[in-house]
C-alpha cells in the first residue's frame, strides 16, 4: 500500500488544478436515463452487486474484483446477472452471464498494489445479445487518460435503486496504467464506466476499481483500458464455451427431444 501512496503523492503533486465537480444526479426519468441505458447492475446471487456497461451486444465490462467472493474464490458465471438501466425493480434488459474472463495478473487477495488496480478488469458474456437498436453499447476510448474532465455513471451504497450521473469530475493523473480521479464513488460503484466526451459522443476511458485515501482525502482509482480490453476480447473468443448436442438413440415411436450441454474448450 505504501507504494500506492507514493505514486498518489507524485500524481497529486503534478496534478493540474482541481476540476469543478458536479453533484450526482439520479437518472430517475426516461429522458435522463436514455443516453446511459447501457450502464447497469452486475448482480451476484445473494452476494452483492457492482456496476457494469455493455461494450458489445453480448459483452459487459466491469471490475475483476467484483467476480470473486470475500474469501477470494471466483464466482461461477451462472450466478451472475446483468440488468441494464435498472431503476427500482425494472430493467431495460436483463441477461444471465455465461462466461467470465478476468485480466491476467489480477490477484484478488493481498495488498492493493498498482499492478492489482491496473489489472482489475473483467468481461462478462451474456447468454443472449441485447440488440443494439434497443440499447447501444459504448465504445472504448483509444486515447490515454492523462488529464481533463470525465463523467461517471454508477450505482452505489445508499443510492442503488437507480444509476447516478456525475457529469463532471477530474483526472488527476495516470502512472503505470493507474488513473487517479476526484470523482464521487462508493461501494457498489466498482466497475462503473468513466467516460471521456468527444463532441456529442461519450467513450469509456476507464472503469472504477476502488479508492485510496491520501492526506485524508479519498480519491477514485481506475486503469488504462484499451490494451487490456483487446486481450480480454481475444481470450473470450478463444475460451468461449461451446454447445455440444446431446446424442441419444431414438427408438421406434419415440419423439426426439432437443438438448444441449455446455463444456469448456
């Protein structure tokens, strides 16, 4: 942790002037939620939740640590559900997760190091795609996030009934693929998308890993995304569970019944 504090000290000493923060706005109406419907809750059965975002019709981006239990054991994909644009008990779309791919090098247990934050990324494959004309996925920002203003949409403790938008908060700096920000995040915000605006388009430039306290001030931590996401997408394709038909002998007078089981490559 001392290494992380040292890096934070360097970042904050070199940081640009503090950006004007905007208050969180609850996305409680259709017109407010509409641009952000690809953001949703990643719910683990009886285990809690994080925030996630559609980056393809069948793929959700979230934090890797959200896919482990408190003892450090990875959750099975089958107990994870993504609920896009969830408000109260109603979601814009809901899908079960069938595959989880975590960034190489991520270690759930142990101290919060720079390497752990940089690798705190996971992709979730959905059982069925969510049509892009229903909910448009967000693209990954290809440029480095070294400074400037960003926006965050997240669920969080005490405000988990609907997503909240912080339209403006600031990036204090990036070092060794770790991004430090002054955004308003809390428990449950892990995995939340950090957006960079380019004209009228928002792209995901980072996701929330957690926070670190420096001189009594809590800062939000995230990571550089493009290379990590590309590697995870390649692994997701290579490790995709395949459907194998169940073969059985059909006797005279019997009707065939469909059936399939999943096995891993």
